[in-house]
C-alpha cells in the first residue's frame, strides 16, 4: 500500500513537469509572434493570446504555426 501511495504523487509530478516543458516550448516558439501581433492581449490570459495567434496565423512564424498545429490548434 505504501508503494502505491508513493507512486501516484510521483506520476503526478512527472506529468506536471512534462506539461510545463510543453508550455515552455510553445512559449519559446511563439514569443516573438505574441510580442509582435498580440502584445495588446498579453495580460488577458492564454486563451485570448491563442485566439489572437490564430487570427494572425498567416503572419506568424512557421515555427509558431507548427507548434499550434502540433497541439491541435
């Protein structure tokens, strides 16, 4: 029983770390595009910035476009 209780938090921590790495990669790929096209929305939250990037898809970098596509956006 003790082993099971120890493994569950470890899995959750690993999953959270992986999600943080994915988020950082997305940030790195799109940070210039956000600064250039979505600066006015940066304080409005991730969903608003994502919508802005989608609206400007034709203008954003290929790297950012690929990141959005790889995340189903």
